[in-house]
C-alpha cells in the first residue's frame, strides 16, 4: 500500500486537474453556445446562395459550363486535392482522430485507384499527422497548412483557404478537390463527411420557372461572380461547423474527465483513510507491545 | 397593386436587414438602377457601392455593400453580399484612420512591390472598403 504522503500528493494533483478540466468544460460550453448562434446566422446566406447559384447554373449551356474553370469537370481523374479541416488544439476527445482516420481511409481508396493525392490541411493536428515521412514516401504531398486560425472562423480565413484550393484546381495540377470536415449534428453527435468541392456540382434541383428573369449582364457572367462566392462560403460553412463540433467534443471530453477525476478522488480518499487507519493501528499495537514487554 | 416590397440583405455573418421599403437604388455593373414595387424578376451583379433605399415611413437609409448579387422576385428583393454595413453603424473617424493607414501601407509597398503582391492587393482592397464606408457615412448624414 502506498504511503500516506504519496496518496496526499496524488490527491492534490488530481484535485488540480479536476479544476482545470471543469473550467475547460465551462469555457467550451459557453463558446459552443456562441458558435451555434453563428451557425444559425450563417444559414440564410448559404441557402440563398445555393438557390440562386443552382438556378443560374441550370440556365447555362454545356459550352458555358465547360468554359467556366470552376464548373468544368475533367473526364479522367489523375490527382485529387484533399482539404482536411482539423483543430489547432487537442483535449477534445476523438474529434481529430476521427478526421485523420477518415482522411487515411480516403487516401487508401484513392491510392488503390492509382490517383495522386495532394493535401491542404487546416489546423495543427492535421498538419502534424500528415507531415510524417511515411506519407511523403507514398507521394502524399502537403501543398499548404493553415494553422492558428481565430477561435471564431472569419470569412477572410475561409477565403484564403478557398483561394488556395481554387488556384490549385484552376491551374490544372489536380482534377478534383474534396473537402473532409466534421458536420455538427448536435452537442453529442457529429460526423465526418467527405464531399466533392470542385468542380461545383448540382446540390439541389433547380426550379425551372426562371425564363422571364432579367439577367444582367448575363447568366454566364453572374455565375462567374457567384462561383467563387459559393466555394468560399462552402469552406466558411465547413469551418464554422468544424469549430462547433470541436467545441462540443471538447465539452463532452472535459465533462467526462471531470467525472473521472471525481471518481478517482473518491477512491484516493478511501485508500488515504485506510493507510491512516493502518498506521494508527500499528502505532497502538507498538505501544501496547512495548508496555507489555516492560511490564 | 402593392406599393411596398421587402428588402433583405444577407451576408455570411447573418441577416443585416429585413425591411419593407418603397424604393431601392443600387449600382449595378452597367450603372445605377432604381427598383420600385412590382419590378420584373431580375438578377444583377452589384458594384462595391452605397445602396440607398426608402422605407415605408419616407426615410432614406444607406448601406455600404461590397459586390454581390441582387435578386428581385415576386416583390421581394434579396442582396447577397460578402460584406454590408449600415451607414448609421459606421464610425467615420475609425474608417478615416483605417483609410490613412492603408494609404500609408500602399505608399510603403508600391515602389518595389509588383502589382500582384498579395499584401499590396489586400491593402488596396482595404482602402477601397474604407473609402466606401466613408462615402456611405457621409451620404447617411446628408439624407437625415
């Protein structure tokens, strides 16, 4: 059995840890509330943009589509760019592990089809996970890593990431861009999704009653304006969903950690009391034994 | 026939405005257009400009928008833009200061930076934005 002193030290440090985890839980809970509001606020823009864009796109001729660098799809896919969105900081349960697992799975799938893979990583965790030599040997190349994003993602940051992806796609060095990120479902649930990002595909069905609309200057030029807005917004949406999921995951993880610490403290206290009692008992029996020897 | 219609200004940061209005005036790529109620369905590209509208109580308001798209459909106008700010919310002194800072930055960069230098492009965009905010703030003052 551990000595009283050892147990006391352990008890003190566990109590400190519990204070930290419960503080982190409270902070995450406050932040997640704020992020959820932002998520709701951002929705009308995304919905409307999607609607207008899809309607306009349906007005385009196939020639117009192949003329737009963001809509043009290539017949053979030789290389794919994966945009992986993770977080800068840990202590959020399996959040980052899930992202990395999903990315690894996708990398394997693509490699089986002999497709070259390039990466853009967002967040420190994805950067450190994919910067390893093993990936470079397989030819998985990180084009750029974005780290130290602000705690509430801004559209400026989303634009930076989007423009890097667009640049790579338009230059022709990859024929497809996929986005791997976490979708926020609820405080206790989120899922990692891989979606096609570029070329832009139809997401919703267009309603075809738009023939009377005055388009100025032209459908083609409107789509040219909207396509970058659309891609940037998709990244922005992904960023805020990912941040919300990260905070929710952290909240759950920290709440579990606090509960565990509480449990552990209970057990430590018990063994501390046992040790104390044992030493008292021993002292008494020593005194009694000593007295008996004298007598 | 209705004489008013609704105007929504939506940005990624949320709904900036949702009001019943009687008149709207925007800068499109080909020039200024005015929109009254019962306008034909339209989609048009906007320039970075102050957007003016008249509320049902007769008061005119100004909002700065940076690019984006205006959609008019069935007596509902929607402006989708990445940035919008109400004239009454603009701090003129702050915008002035920011404009001066961007100007200084451009001065500092322009001798040796090429036209495609990202920091120069960013500084120029910032300057344009602050100038637009100033213009909008002044317009707001004049209309009230």
